[in-house]
C-alpha cells in the first residue's frame, strides 16, 4: 500500500528526514515512535501533503502512484487521512456540513453520486454512537469550543465516516485523559480491516496498550534506527530513547 | 502541496459575470450639470412644480459643499461635469404599460441577470421593481399588492400619483442638506422605488428592486422611500449590477425608511456592482446614504447588507431610534478583493427610552482590498435604559490586504448599556490544509470558511437571497487561493 524509499526531507535548508525506508502492507498497523524533534510529525505531514517541506531525495509510492506529486485534497480523495495533532477550529461551519462536503468530494472523485441527505444522517448518527459522542456535536461549529478530548474524538469520527485506506494518526494520544484515550482507541480498533492500514505517530507507549501495532519503528535524528514488534515499545518505555540515539551516533 | 500565503495572494482573480453591456437606443443627456439640466430632468420626468423647486434648492446647497474626505478610501476627484445625469431606454409615448412594451433587449438583460420580469417565471412571493439606468422599466405584481393596499411603484410615478405622501416624507429622514452626495442625489435623482404599507397591513410578499447601470459615462442616482404605517410589516430587498467598463461610474443613492408605531421594516441589500478589474481599473463608486427613522414607539428597522461589488463603497445604513422601545439592527458582510475599498458601517442614534440596537459587522479582505468598519453609537440624554451590542469581526485572506475599525461611541445617559466586541482573524494555512486533507479543494475550503464567518449575517437574509449571497461570496473569492 505504501512504500517509502530513501526519503530525504528539508524544511528550508535544514534536513529533517534523512533517508527513511518503510513498507506498509494492507491491514498493517505501524507505530512510529521517537523523541521530540526526531522527525515524526514531519513524516506525518509529508505523507498527507502539508506545505513547507521539500523532498530532496527518495520517493513515496501509494498504491503504485507517486504520492508526493499529488495535491493534498487528491491524496485525501484517494484515501489518505491525517488525524491531526492539533485539529483546527472553523467558526460558523457546522461539523455535519464539513463531513458531508468532505464525503461528497471523496465520492465524486470515486465516480459515485452524492450521498442522499437521509442516508447521510443515518450513517453519521451510527458513527456518533460508536464513538460515544453527543449528537449535538454534529451541529456545533467544527472544533470550536471543543475540549482536547472532544477534538480528537471528532478526528476519529471524520475517519469513521470518510473510510480512508491509509490512516495517519499524529500524536492522537496527546492531551487525552485515560477515558478519552480508551474511547478513541476503541474507535480506531473498530476501523481495523484487512484493507486499511494505519501509521501511528506517538511519543508514548501507552497508546499502544490500546491499539496493538504489528510493527514499531523508532525514529531518531531523521532516520529509523530500530524496527521490531510490539515488544520494542515496551523496551522503549523502560529504557527511554537515549540508548538508541547514542547507538546511532556510535554507528 | 497545499496553499501557501504566496499562492493565496497569486490566485486572486475572478470573472464578473454580470459585466455585459446591453446595446439599446437610449435617450441620454449630454454630460454636464447646471440648473438648466435640472429643469430638463424635471420636465422629462413630468414632475410636479414642487419637485423642481426641491431639486433646485438641493442643487444650490450642493454647490456650497465640498466632497467629504474623512473616509478611509482613496480616489481621484470626480468631475461632475463629465457625467450624464439622465439615460433611459427610448420609450414609446409615456412608458411601458405592460411587459410587451418594454424593449426586448432590456427584458433580455434582466433575464440574463436571473431576474425574469415575467410574473409567471418570477419567484413566487417576490414583487420586483426593475430600474435600468435612470428609469424604472417594470414593476411586477402591482395588482396583487394593490389589493392589499400596498403601494409599490417607481418613485417618479409616486411623485405624480401620491404627491401628498412625497411632500410629507421625502427628505424627512435624509434632508437635502445632510451630506455632499445626499445633496447631489436630491438635485438629480432619477428613479428608485416607493413603498407605502398602510396601517396594520403585513405586506403579502417580499418587495425587491433590481438596479442595473448600463449606459457609459452616466451616474445612477436613485432614491428610495419606504413608509411603514402603524402596525405594518414589510421586507424589501435590493440587488445591483453593472457592466465592466474601464472608467469609474458614480452611484449616489439615498434611501429613506420611516417606521411608524409598531411597524417593522426589514431592508436587505445584495450589492454586486462592477468592482473594477484586477489592476483596480474601473468599477463603480458606491456613495450611498441610507437611513431609517424609527419614528413610532415599538418600531423596528433591520438592515442587512452583503456588499461584494463596487470599486469603492461608502455607506452607513443607520437608524434613528426616536420612538420608545424602538429597535435598530445592522447586519453586514463587506468583501473587498483586488483593489476594492470599502468604508462602511452604521449609525445608531438612541433618542427614545428603552431603545435597543444590534450591530453585527463582518469584513472580509482579500487581495489588496481595504476594508473599514466605521460605526457610531450615540445615546442621547433622553434615551433611558438604551442598549447597544456591537460585534465587529474582520477576516483577512492573504497578507496584502487591510482591515480597519473605527468605532465611535457617545453616551449621554448613565443608565445606557453599550457593548463592543471586535476580532481580527486570518484564514490560516492550517485551516486550509485541514479542509484539503478532508478532500475539499482550496477554493471550496476558503468559500466554506468565509461563509462560516458570515453565518450570523446570512441567517438574517430572506431564504432565497441567503442562497444567492453565499453563491456570490464564493464567486467573488474565486481564485483567491491555490
């Protein structure tokens, strides 16, 4: 589904990612861990098409297409979804309006007709219940006045409705209390399927207690310095990141 | 990649869809303004003697005045002798009695604008007065309105048919001495709409006037007078467009509203005059005086305006809250793109006891547009327990535009309560990227964000026009991001 080869990315003149290689197959969950400033969020941003980054070498293929060449809205319509670390507020635009506009933009891209208003409402209400959200959320302005937990839940709601193929979760656990973390995790788990893949960017291991990854990669100084199974996350929890960073320097 | 600020700035260009010219045989005065022109104007419109005197008085006063310079707008001095003060499609005899007699080209022009004058095709429940250059060419649903006792006709017709009402009310809210452009308008106004709603009548349909400037080198000076007698209710909407021309054209209108005891007037404007091209060449100078007198107790006037057009907008729809418990409202969306300039806002003058006013202003600047809110809230000594709430928000699209706010507050009554809130925000790259990451194009995203920003105002517009206003806003911002 996603093949990242020797990816080098700069912000201005400053290299942030220095040769990332990663293969993600359908149905897999990959956790990207690492200390602050290691390039985790840059990876999430470059995959989803945020501006301000320059690819200086390497390639990213998504379903055999060049992902870097695609405009962000095309990536979204092709099934790439970013759950934001800091979801933005859009005053005056209701959640349900945004959801419908987004779903229809994606359906149009796929050659499908616009969703019927009644069908849409049924779909949305089902997902709202799944995430234990109040239906009133749908009619409030996008993220305006939402608590941190509500914003993150709202991201997962959008994910549930838009049904992407590749979900990128950027520090989704940050700012969540344990109850909210559980609900968000259950939402993500309910979306697991053999043809949907996840990239979870996280600083802490605790998210991985709730969403079991197939692979864990440690990013340090713009490179993946170690990959392994879920047990690697536990090791990190115990030892911290410094032993890997110093390893890299030694290497 | 998503839109960067640079790209947002680069992509501001839009097509003005109403920019066509209708080729017509017209009767047009040679450019120039003196007392002789006013005599001719009054004569060609077959006006009663008192109107000629009114016009001359206004003209003489205007000559003693100077063009105001306090607004936050820049333009070269206007040569008033280079403007033609009358242009009308050639008529057969006394003017059209039915649609069959109107020049088919004029009908076609309105059709193109989406305003079919044929009553069968018209939106049910909306009566239209169509003003083409200097004259009203058609008023629909006159019969149905007459049954309800409502008078809705071109003001030139009202001058002849209802001189008593005109004498009593014309200039009673905006006197000819009020300001430079109001004085000019009083001297040379050509047409506009006249509305009278009798006591206790709820006007059975929306009333609407559609102003179209077509001829080159002419000014449009329209005059609208709406009187809502005791306990009556009316909702009125005006729309405006003009062809694309390289030279600036002047539109100096005066609108007067009078609300008697327990009466309500809702006045909505969707202004889309030609804004000039991307380099700021051409476009309409929209210098307008709009004022309402809430004369009776418990009267209410609500102004809603969506201003997307014009090279320069200079306009302050105001309410004089004379009666006790009178209510004044002002809801405004003003958008400036490219080199457009807007200096707009309102005046709320509290005179009666327990008078209340609400001001919601949303200014959007894109391109190199300059957008100014200027508002006065004045509470006189007599206005015990008066209340005002003002909310004034500005949204910037790109980084070459400007937003300015000049609120004036004068309170002479200690029991009054006045609130003012203001915000300035920018469409952030993060908001755009978020929307794009959900599958929306950058343009749809901007349009959605702007519409969200304007929601509090749009909900005040009559249903069918709210849809039109949203579409217009989308259009005016077309290409403002990439």
